């Protein structure tokens, strides 16, 4: 239980950092440059992590890093930026809140992780909570933004599950750096073709990109992929619902916004959904230990009490 809670807290670093990313991007980063913005976010963070990991890809990890880098970093960053430009934040976040279900489905198909009733219940509660927390909004819906959100949701969910399946090579620090560098490099020619010269950056923009690169990217994705190594994909997806929660709470703290009763109920549902996903793991370490320890299995069969374990 303690180990599970620890990995859940480590994983939570990612969505909390991502929840602050929208505010920083909206307030300090240049608009109209989604491709360059994604490049500036991915490449410096990837190079920093590579310097810390000091490992290059080997064998199949060259093409795996390219594929995961496109799904989880490059294309994902650009699609999310585009969606945030075309859709109300509430609608874009509501679409992305389906990630626990999509990750659970991909994990079922690729990892044979059959979603449990606790996970499905938690996902349903979490999605309902996000809808209450953010609201549907009254602005016109741009179908291009919806398509971008759905594409980002599908690509990242598949990419995260593949990263969990393949992520035993050199640890999350190295594999995260490879993905960031690959995703950033893939975007460079598209940025040059479609956006021309890079935007000029003033002091606040440089500070904003430093925060986005170091905290909301390097630290966040390392924590996220670490969580995927130790928790089920569906559980990690549910923890990701802390992203919109952080955005709303940041609005309360920074902008002086007041939570409505509907938002408080939504916040409670999201937190209950995340907590529900953890219940299936409470006794898991004991079960696995019992299976691995033949003495424990023998004592259970013979009815011998282990008084030390009960003390």
C-alpha cells in the first residue's frame, strides 16, 4: 500500500505540472507558433535529460523512440496547442478527460490489463467530475478543434501504453529524453515550412519556456513514465485528471475566482474517482508476496498461523 501510494504521488507530479502549463502558455508565451512552441518545449528538455541519463538508444529503441516521440511529444504538443486555440478550455479538457478510458482500452488490447470495476467506476466518476468542474461552455464548437483533441487523446493514450510495454530498457529518464528529442526534431522542418522564422522571445517568454521545459515537460514526463512502470495504465490515466483540477484551483489562487457548488461537487467526484482506482492495489502486494513465497502458501493450506506477521 505504501509503495502504491508513493508511486501514485510521483505520478501526480505530471498532471499538476501540466495543469499549470496552460496558464504559463496563455500568459507568457508567444501566440501563433504552435510548432515552434512544441519544438522549444521538447528539445531543450530532452537534451537536458539525455545529459543526465548519458545513454543513447540501442537496437529497436531507435525506431521506438521515434514512434513514441511523435505520439507522446511532438504531434501531441502541436495538437494540444491547436485545440486550445480553437476550442474553449472547458471543452478541450473535457474531451481529454476521457483518457482513463482510452488508456484502459489500449492497455487491455496491448498489455492484457483487463479494466476492473473499480477502474471503470473511477473513470466514470472522474469524467463526470471534470464535466461539472469545467462545464460545457456556450461558445461555438469548431470541429477542427474537436478533431485535434480526439487525435491528441488517441495518439497519446496509445503512446503511453506502448511506452509502458517497452519501457524496461534504460529507465524512464533515458527513454523520456529519447522521446522528447525525437518528437522535437520531427517538428523542426514543419515549423520552418509553416511558421517561417522562429518568434522573438522577451524575458517573460524565456522564463515561461524555461518553466514549461524544465517543470511541465522534463520533470512531468519523467514522473509520468515512472508511474507507468509501477501502476496500471488505467490508474495512471485517472491520476491524469488532476490536470484540469489544477487548472481550476490555479484560477482560484491566482485570479481570485470563486468555486461554485457545482465545481465543488465536480472536484469531489474527480478525487473520489482517483481514490477508487487505488482500491484494487491495496492488497495486491500481499497477494503477490503470498504467491511468490511457498512457505506462506503452505501455512495457508495447513492452517498454521504466522503470529509474527499478525503482530
